[in-house]
C-alpha cells in the first residue's frame, strides 16, 4: 500500500512540474524584430522574431536587375569589338592615309570618350562589317569598314573602307591594293581556333 501511494504522489509531482514548465514556455514572449534604422544587433537571441518580408516586392526590383544585366552584356560585347585588332588596324590606317588626313586633319582618334562600335565582327565566320565615329583636328566623320573571307582558310578581302561626312557624302579610302590583307593573320583565341579546325575537318570528310 505505501509503495503504491508513494508512486502515485511521485507521478503527480512529475506531471505538475511538466505542466508548469509548459506554461512557462508558452508564456515566453518573442522579442520584436529590428526595424530599419535601429542600428547593429549587439547580441544573438533565439527568441527574436523574423523580419516581415511581405513588404518587399520583386516586381519593382526585378526589371531594374534585368536592365542592369542587359546593359552590362552590351558593354562587354562593345568592349570586345573595341579591343579587336581589326579596330586598331583600321584606326592606324586612317592616320596614315592621305585622303583621311586631308579631310580629318591630324590627331585622328575616336570621336567619343567611350567609343561605340556598330555592326558585326565575326572573324570565325569570316564577316566583318563595322562602323564608328572618328575625329581629327579639322572635321569628324563615320568610318565604315567591310571585309569578308571567301573560304575558312582564305584571306580577308576588303569591300568597303570609307569615311561618311555629316552631310551623307562618302570618301572612298580603298584605293589600289588592299591594305588590310594582314587581317587573316590576326590571332584567335582557343575556342575560335578549335571551331575553325573542326569546320575544316568536316569539309575534308
């Protein structure tokens, strides 16, 4: 009898202690989440509420993100054209061409501080058709350069190299021999060289 009574009282005590512990846990309140401008958090607390994310709307920031990605991609492609040996060689040829110097003057360079290279430049496919504004000490113009490669292992042939005046008239700079025959010897990166070799092997098959 005494052992049963002792067991019952012990069970009752354990139940009361567990109920009181549950009540204490349920009564424990959470600390409010920090608000904008509250400053840095000096401690970590497990009872801190999570911030409300319902006020953040992706609809406002996602178009801005896409616009930044698009602008960055365009800038990267333009820089790739700008750093090409084709642009450097055409700009150098302008400085040494007599007709170009008579119209533009000395100190021939890009018209804008951030040049924009328009058109296509694909040495792998053998197509180059670019244009960009240039200036000198006398006048400004738009230089146009067009060249193509008939065969994968052939040499580039220039079909147009001219200066377009602001009034729309053109000055043909391609006189006599093609001064851009060296374009075929411009170095390509590993990917372009691999694609060219692969296409040449397929033609042999």
